[in-house]
């Protein structure tokens, strides 16, 4: 398992940034939020889904991360320079938490789900999860946890009930306000 931090301080591609985070507890969400506003990058980052090339990092982009407590997933919403959602990237994880210096993190369980604004859902890295089990980096209980969580999230997305997608713009606004004050 790899621990990933919300501030992405180790990300060398990003040359200039602003960062904000907050703890939030509402009826719909309990956990940590982080926002990385990317002013300047070394070079843009593109991913390819089937025949579609999607830019996920460039000058002016923002990445919002939602780290719900007591859940086995974390969501990164990627916004372009106009504030339009490029994609939602759902990491299946063992747990979410916060470091001693108050930076939110997740323990990644390899399996990922991408949701595009068109509604298309892409399953990613199933082979990495299988490989982690075969190599003994995770045990069967973590493997099963990842599979069950992915199944649950896929079902919620299909039914329009995975609320973190709908909350992403509202959560981004909260953190943008923090940066402006």
C-alpha cells in the first residue's frame, strides 16, 4: 500500500501552487478536503481513455480531494482553468486519515474508478490489485475489501447516489474561499 497525501508536496511537475485544506462535518460529508490550485506546471499531463485524450493537469487547473472518514475511498475532482470538471478519480483505499502536521492522506489499494462528465465510467488498475495480492503486498482481506468497495461505488454511481460527485463543486468553493481570506 502507498500512502498519498492531499498536499501532493512531492509532485515535481507542479512548479507554482496554492494549497488549502479543511475538516468538514455536514449531513452529507464527514472528513477532510484539500485543494491544490496549480498555477504553473513543467508540462501538461494527459491520460488516454480508449480513443479520448484528456488533459488532467495544466496551468490554472485545480485538484480537489475529498477524504471521507470511515470510508474506503477518496475522490479527486480535476477542474480545468475555466473551472469545468475534467474528471472524477476515485481511489479505493484501506483508510483515510490525517498526519501529525494535519495533512490528509489515504492508504491506496490500487483499484481506481474514473467518472467523466459525460457519465462514462472507467475501471482502472484491476491488474495492479491482482498483482499486489500475488506478490504479498496485500492480503486477501484487503483484496476483498477493495473489490467490495469498488462494487459498491459502481452501484452507487449507476444509481446516481454517489454524493461526493455532486458535492465536489460545493467543496471546492469552501476551499477557494479559504484561499481568498
